[in-house]
């Protein structure tokens, strides 16, 4: 990834923020399947995937249980 894991480009920050908002919406009473779909799409985004790989190398994120 061209930029630092700790100073990502605005496009990535927007995607990560969108994940957070969609998770909040999904977990709220009456959560909608749209939010789950949006989360899945955002998690599969190449920029998000690449950032997660680099963050994992630096042990910045929790390890996945599965």
C-alpha cells in the first residue's frame, strides 16, 4: 500500500467510516439486510482488504477467531 497504514487516504477513511455506520445500523433495533450487504461489499473492497493486510502485519487489529 502506497500510503502508511496509520495515515490512510481519505477514500479509505470514508470506507472504514461507512463500515462503522452500517454496523451500527445493522445492530440497531430493526436492523436491515441492506446494511449487512453494504458491510460485506465494503469488507471485500480491494483498498480495505489491502489496508487490513498491512495493519495485521503490524498487529494493529484483533486477530480473527475463524
